[in-house]
C-alpha cells in the first residue's frame, strides 16, 4: 500500500501541474507553425495518457485492489494504445527539433509494442510474460515524470558548462527526451531481472497433503488465487 500511496502522490502532483493549460485551450509546448491537427491530437494524447497513469496505479496495488485488476487493465490498454499512436503522430512534428522528434516516435512505438505484447501474452494465458510486458509499458508511460524533473537539471548543467543559445537548447531538449525514458526502462529491466521467479515446490510429503486439501476445497485464499512470478509490477 505504501508504494501505491507514494506513486499516487507523485502522479497527482504531476497531473495537477501538467493538465490545467490543456483544460482551458492552452499548451505547455509551442504551437507556432504546427499543422492544424496537431493541437487536437496533442490534447487527446495527454488526456489518454493521464487516464492510463491513473489506471496503472490500481495495478500497482493489486493485492488490495485485485477485484479491479481486469477493469483497470482494460482501461489502461484502451487509453495506452491510442495514446501511443497520438504520441507517434505529434512526435513527427515536434517543435523541439528532429532529435526530440525521433525520441518521441521511438517512445510511442515502444509503448505501443509493449502494450500489444502484454495483451497477446494474457490472451495466451501467459501471466508472467503479461506482467513483464505491461510493466515495461507502464514504465514508459510514467517516464514523462522523469522528463519534467530531468529538464531543469540538464538545463542548469549545460548552462554551467557555458553552452547556451540554440546549441544549448538542442542539447537540453534532446538529452531530456532520450534519457528520461531510457533511464526509466533501464531501471525497469533491472527490476524485472533481479526479482526471482517463484517455483512450485515438489509435491512430496505435506505438499501432497496440501494439494489434496486444495483439490477438495476450491475456495482458496486471495493470495493463492493471484498468479505469481514474472517480476511483479503491472
């Protein structure tokens, strides 16, 4: 529960800061010389991403909200897929230059891919793989928070190195775009690979008696009903 509360607080602060301009027709990114469809897709991408982030929090607290896992998962997928497509579209005409544009398109493509692989895994009944792919997808979704934290840090660092003007701006936006989701995904992979997979003990002695008892009594506890393995997460 603690990690969910911390995550909810971080997401709430981020959304409270990021969303208001888009609710009133404003924007936090430059709109000059952008195509006519750009703003509508940008707002759609942001709103869908916000809902997906909120749905992902329920997945993080699945021990307490297990009954809502499937509902929240469907909401997440329903928002993540079109949101990723929107990110790819607006990313192609990013006002922050081609380096940022390539990063945004890559990020949207990976989010789309990971979400699709997560859905395919659960349709095949492969719960551990489903969790791993959806954890990667959610990590990319939340990496935008790292983006907002990293930008001023890089701006101060690059400014201190005496690099300013167009070159400095390009370095800040480009490095922020790439490093934010690469750092997040790297930490996610480390977490997945360091978390041991749980194996079923051999059914000997008391294990056989427990198995027989569970076979006779299908009403098991909640923790027994929730599948395990695959690095935890979403």
